[in-house]
């Protein structure tokens, strides 16, 4: 990600932040992006996921996957913190 963009975020207006949030949400929901990410995942693979409650990346292992696209249905966290 471009560092300059991140550094400028605190100076953005609320309207600009809402617009950016909407654009990111649309990109993340794009089925092509989801399929592409899913094709790179497999059972037993170590991954990292964003834990919204702590605002941190957490390591995990994929322990099951649903059969109809999307993301893994279960990940087992590898640490307790």
C-alpha cells in the first residue's frame, strides 16, 4: 500500500473516508477477487487473518473449507493472544 496515502488519511474529510470505505467494501466483495483468493488456499495451510477486535493480524491454520466459494469456513488460531 502506498505510505503517502496512509499518512494522509487523518487529514481526510468524513465524506472522503466514507467514499474510501465504500470503494474498499465493493472491491472486497468482488466475486472474482474471492475466487482468486480461494484458489490459493488449501486445508492445513498457515494463513493470517485480520482480527477486527484487536486490530491485528493473527496466524491460523485452515482446518475446513465450505464447498461453494468464498473464504475458508473454519480456521484454527495458532496463538491465544
